[in-house]
C-alpha cells in the first residue's frame, strides 16, 4: 500500500480537474480524495498499489485537457486504508497552510 498527496498549481480550477481525477482514480482502483483549495490550487491524496498511485501522480502533471499544470508538489504519506475516491469540498482559507506542507509538519522556518 502506497500513499501520495499532491498539490497541483496552474489553471486547474474550473476545468473539471476534480471530476476527471475521480474518474482516473476509479479506473486505476486508487482510493483517496481531491479538492480545490482557496488559493486556486488542487489537492489530492492517492492511496493504493504503488504502480497505480504512480499513474495518478503522473496524470496530475497533465490533468484534464482544459487544464494548464504549472507545478505538482508530491508528498509521501502513511496510508490510511482508504477505499473509494471522493471529491471533497473546498476548506475555509484559514484551515490550509499556505506552504502546502503535509498535515502535522512542523511550521516553516523563517529565513535569515
């Protein structure tokens, strides 16, 4: 079992990214979720066999045809045993770290 969390930036909202991601995950047998974030990015967690999760991470670098993906941040995470794939609602702006670090990460260090 493998789990990756991705943050996708670019023109990725309003282009059916989440629904297409849900369909791609279902076709690969990958569990997890996807949601828009208030800053215009899309966040997703993919969980399943390593090769299937890898295919979803690769797909996120392109997204659906109408998307323009500029960057994909990929974080390894501990699997949670998720089954099925869901589109989650956008969280409130104050519920998301702006550095896109995985939940539970230490706060970012201030520069010199």
